[in-house]
C-alpha cells in the first residue's frame, strides 16, 4: 500500500502505476467513478453554476474523468510566473477545452528576491504558496464566473482536509476525497489518462505539480537548485540573474552538470 505522500519515493508509486496502465482494472475504476458521480449528484442543486479545479496533476486528472462523465466543462487553472516550461507545454496541449487560466503574475523572480523564505519552502511557507496561487485563483474564478459550486480533486490520502466547505460564497466539494492512492491510479490507468512530465522528475510523485520555486522537502536551498537544474538548467540560469543562491549554485556545481 502506498503510504503518506510526503514520505514516499518513486519506488513506492511506479510498480502500481505500471500495473494500473498495463493491466487495468476497468470494473473497479468504473465503480469508483460512478460512486464519485453519485456524490456530485447528491450535492448539486437546481440552478447551480458549477466549475472545477484542474492543475494537470494526478488528482485533477482523476477528477477530470468524473467531470467529463457528467459533462461539466467549466474549469480553472491557477498558476504563477514561475512554472516549469515543460509542464506548461504539456498542459497547453492537454488542457480541458473550457479551461480558464488564472495567472498570478506577481509571483515571479522579483517576488522571490523580496520573500526568500518562499524559495523551496518549509511547511508553513508552502501553505503560503497554496494561498497565493491556488486559493487566490479559486476565489477569483468564483467571482469572475459567478460560480456557486466548485469541485476539487483533494484527497484525504494526500493529507488534505475539509472535503466540503464554503469559499467566496461558493460550496467547494471534493467528490474523490476518499479515493486511496491505489484507487486514483486504478482510475487513471483504466481510463488511459495521461500524466504530466513532473511525475518522472526527481521525487516526482512526492512533489507533484506546481511552481518550481515551491518544491518541498529539498533539504536545503542548494539541493533545491540541484533538482531544478536537473529538470531544466535554463530555469536556474535565468534565476541566477537575480537570486544570489542560484548564482552560488552555478558557481559551485561540478563541471559538466
């Protein structure tokens, strides 16, 4: 059984991931999706203006299966100016048709210079990332589109809480909240859902999607730069024009890396 996400390694995820795609359990997947649809149907009220959150990550891709089965098309994506180019390229080619992108352009290199603790954050500052990017995007989307009900792909197994709450006047519900990691992968494999490249980067399933500067559990700033450099050296080279720790990393890294 796959354990607590923050404590997992790639080796915890990949065997079940490969099994789910190569030997899909379609009956179990259909059962999970139908159960999530039932949760949604019990919650939806006449006249509800519905949207859902898509990040491109494994959970939002699982939610996407449910939303597409229900023909709920309106959704949003919250991002900053510090996203991985490879992820943006993947997302651009695979995003839902009626996706609204909510960009917080103020979260950029200048922001990191002014708020250095937000770079490769601890748990407290990681929460601030969610507040400034994902939660801000949700509130802006609710207001801009006058939504009364938002579905999210939050799950208890990913250490998320509160499957049902109010936000900016809208009800926010997570219909796949009780899916285990194995349940989620079962659905993704059976429905042949693509996953973004971040899951094959260092500690991919532990870190997931999100801004490169928001990578958690790196151990140190220099380890964080080393991971990002292994994914996309250009990110570090651009960051070094403004951030001293990136410049130090580039000066100290072994030749040829």
